[in-house]
C-alpha cells in the first residue's frame, strides 16, 4: 500500500493552523501533535525551520515552554550548517545566532519553575554538539604562548572584568586593593568607552569566533589589547558577554580566570566562550559545575581549562547581631524578584505554620518582581499577588523591599528560608544563617535528583523537600525559646566558620596568585549525625 505524502504547501498549512491554536489556547495538546506530525515532514529546511520557530515563539510569547523547542532550534541550526558548508559563513553566523536566541529564551529557562536544561541537559543541547557551525565556534583558537607565572620583581597586576554586574566583587576588590603586592584595575565592558560599542552583538561575535576577518575583529583586538598587555591575571566575573568578548582575542601570556555563578548556565553566553583561552574556570558550587560540564562539550575535551569550586566571597562575620523580640516567630525570605525564588512556596509554609500558631509572620526582603519582564513572570506575579494580598491584610506578611543594611534587617528574622527552584549558592540564605536565624532550605528541584545540590552544599538538617517538612522543622526547633536560640547560634557558627571570607579568601588567593593550581578542598560542613 502506497503511503500518501502531503506537499510542503499542505504541511505548512497544517502547521500554521496548529501555530494559530498554540498562540491562543492554554493547553494546545492537539495543536502540538499536529505541529509535530506536519512540521517535521516539511522537506524544505528553510521553510521547516521558519514554521517550527514561529510555533515555538507563539508559545513563548504566551509565557509557556514549547513542546518542540529543541526541534525548532535544531531546524534553524540545519540551515546554519548548510550555509557554513557552502562557504556562506556570514549567513551561517546569523542563522546560528537565531538558533541560540530561540534555544535559550528566558521563558524556557529563567522565568520558569522548570527547565529542559535541568531535566535533560545532554538531550536538550544535543543539537549544539551536532551542529557544524557550533563545532567551528567551539574549536580551540588557542594562544601563541602559554600564560606566564606571576612576576617576582613587581606587584602582580590583577584586572577584574565584568559586564555591568559587579554584585559579587566588593569583598574581593576591597581585599586586593589593600594587598601590598597586587595592583588592581576594573573593566566594565558594558560601560567602558572603548569596549561598550563592541562587547555585544551575538551574530558578529559568532562570526568572529568562526574565523571571519572583519573590521569588528580588528576593533575588538585594538580595544582589548591595552588591558591584556597590562594585566598578569584577568578575573572575569560571570560567564556572560564579557567572557565571550575577551576570548575573541589571543590573551598573550596573560592568565584568564572566568567565574560562572548560575544563570549563565541557562544562557547562550558560555557557548560563545573560547575555553582554549581560559586557564581556570571557577564555579561557586559543585551542582553548577556538574550542569556546565553536562551542557558544554568543550569542558570535557583535551585542553579544557582547569575547573575549580570556590565559594562566593561574603563578609559573614558582620551579620551576628542581637535579634529583635519578635524574631523567633518571624520567617524571612531574602530575594523575591525572580520566579526562580518561588516565594509562593514560602507562603505555603507560612499557611501551614499559622494553622498551628498564628504568631508566625513572614518578612519578604528585596525588590518586587517585575511582571513586565515576560509573560511567564507576569503570570507567576499575578498568582503570587492574589495569594499574598490577604496575608498582608492580616498582618501575616510584611513586604520589606530593598535594603542597603542587610545585617540590621535580619535582626527581625528568626528563621531564614531558601524556597528557590534553583540556586548556585544563595547568599541571602547564608547571610541569614550567619545572623543567627535558623536556616530552612528547600531541596532545590532543579538539582534535587542530581549527585550535588542543596543537600551536598548544606548540612542535611537544614534541607527539606516540601512545605510540610519545612513547617515541621521550624516547629521542632522552635518548641522553646532556648531551643530556637541554640539552633540559631549553631547555624551562625557553622555559616561563619565554613563560608565567611576568612575561610574563602585564602582559597581564592591560592587560585589567583599561582597558575592553574590545585587549591585546597572546600570545607565540608555536613556531619555523620546529619
């Protein structure tokens, strides 16, 4: 029996019908099945990529993860690869940029409570590994000379580079600016007059990375060379635009150290970095290291940078202060401005507690969520606002907003929560613990079934799986004032001894003052009893 084959024209018509449904219906199961059947049978690669991308963008525009997102961006990469194979490298770069923007859309990874990068990292990124263009982009361009050892006849010159985000640098900068054997400079590639016009533009960065010589490549070399010639070591914070931009040029004998925090692993930027020009790659936790290694093929290949795990630099010793009288029954959540923080989980913990004891209150610390960021954020914000309003009216929730004095703010808090679906390290949680608030940490779902996550980073007694378990832990440690004070004091001692700058600083010194060294292992805070 002969199989009936529909023409591309008929298949496109079916796919466009499905796309229209997907743009209007909350749960378009039938439309997604039709798209899957029709879209992938279209023979023309360009038409197939356009149809699948249009459907994916329709769902993303409503704030939902498209069922066929991986197939959609893979179809665009097929077009990019055809251009590259035919020698049309500029068109290949533009098409690859389009694929990466679609693959790493924030609705799919940043503004959601789940991400295919967390559930199936290798499967979701498989098209990146297969792509001819992406293989060309990650091919080692190397350097003409290895990085040099630190100088012995003058102070070491240390350049800190970032792209408009120095949130995790103040303690480090203060330390090295006071160091008698270190000279410090800071380069913000997003605001520096020479680099700001150049340190952006995904398509042209890809074009430069795959070997297209252009005025852009020459301008990038000219803008960066004075910084690289001055520095002995460049510490790039965040594996984002600054890291991709800096590795477009040969660093010479300057040592390059890049630190990846969290959200970068859910973005396209690390896929643009030439890791053959990075000597050391630093993660702030083992679970982020594991995710990056699973999604970035270059990190598993010969010549990859040395990989380290070094905790964030925070001055936790300033946080232990006397608690306010009502702190014992006050929960605190630091950071509520992102969907990933999942403050609705904290509201559920509060509701369970108040069924037992209506003295419990929740203090939400930090700027509010911006519903205009994306449809996904807007939908979460509406649900959160509806839940929190009656609790605010009942004086059960206090919205503290932004503060520049976190130690004082935390004197109001007796129990500090981490309710996130993903974190790399969660500074606010550890600041709360250092203050003497009892820590209660959700087993971050993005990593809960992995070898490393909240349970490997923190003492086992701190970590819970459900709001009911969180409430049970809080009621247990708060059975008396003495028990609560004792638990808070133990948490404070643990946090300060394990994660304060006094502990972390020497490890960072060992990394930055000697090339590609094996630094001391992280302090382990778990005990057999936990």
